[in-house]
């Protein structure tokens, strides 16, 4: 079995693909862009020719994503913003229009997680998670849609989860929020398809992001941490490993690009086969 811990997650991970410019001439906003899947997607989108507004609440990770992209020859600007704020969402769209003169792609990727059954969660915890994982996508899309509607085209990609397709134990609020993302995606696809706007979502399975690796190994010995990683990987019955963030990013790239011009309302499971038995 491939070791879950062997999945590279650093900025030195080699990006695959031809770099032929699948997003050449496009302007994209990516939320949650400074870490994990969002960071991988931002690097990949820039490598494929997009100009980027990288949005994140945290900017302490170094190198910051805009600096990393610029060092790789891309064009990106960073905005520290809270995507649960309508004003902040309006500001990121305004920045894209002012800095790059347009907006073609919105990748709603910001999110968080919390474990717990309904009887274990507080009302505040539930509301906070729904606000970050679901309401933020409503607010960001609401800010971007007027421009996309005016130009008669656009692509919105939302980050959902296999938890939003299957549900799982001890993740009541998280599963509810990601299930909401899937159905928000489908409803928006219906509402805006005739206006030339495609709306899809990616449903990642277990992914070796820094946050997941930290949650699985924190406070454990090296042996205990490796066992926790392998246990998490073994939940994927087919490939028996965690995904690299870059593998999820390629699914996002496809949906964002013109290669998916006849794909809308789709929930793309990038999960190594996790949902096969569903």
C-alpha cells in the first residue's frame, strides 16, 4: 500500500501537465488560496495562464501565494479578506476588475471543518461552520455574478466534499454544509446557464493538506502518527491513499477551463474511488 505520509504537499511538489495555457487570457479569483488545495489550485491556474486574485484570511504562510506565483513567472495579487463578509466579497471582485480588467473564473474554495454529532455541537459552532463553508459561497457568487451576467459568460467552481455526497459519522455540521454546496451549485447552474455561466463543484476525498496532516498527527509519536495516516488512507477502498492537493486542483482546472464548456451543475468526485459504493 502506498504510504499516506509519502504524498508530497510542499511548494516544491512538481506540477504536472504541459503548461500550454489552458486558462490563457482568463482572470480568476480563488478564495482560501494561501494553503492546502487552494494554494495548489492557485499555482496551477497561474501556470496555465490565468491572472489571479488570491484571497485568504491568513497571510502568515511563507512564501505568500502571490509571491510564490510571481517567482514562478505568474501574475497574482493577494487580498486578505473574510469571505463571510459581503463587503469583502464585493471588494475582491472590484480588485479583479481594477487590477486585471475582468473576471472569468471564481473558485469558491475557502472552508473549514469541525467534528461532532448534533448533540455534541453548540449552536454557535454549527452557525459558524455553515457561515464559512456555505454562506461564503453565496456571498462570493453574488458579488461575481453581476459582472459575469453582463459579459454573458463565466465559470464558478465550488469546493464541496465527498462528505456532502455521502454523509459520515461525527461530521454533522460539515456534511450539512458541503451537501448544501452541492445543491447550491446545481441550483445556480439551472438559474444562470442560459446566461452563459457554468457552475460546478469538486468533491475531494481525503487529501493530504497541511491541516489534515496536522490534525491526524498532532500530539502523537511518529509511530502513532503514521498509523493515523494509514488509517485515514485505508478508508479509500480503491487507491488506499490520500490525495495530493495538486490532484484535486487538476479537477478544478478542468471545470474552470473551456474544456468543460458543456459541463454544468456537476459534482465531480475527485476521491480515488471513495464514493463507488454509494
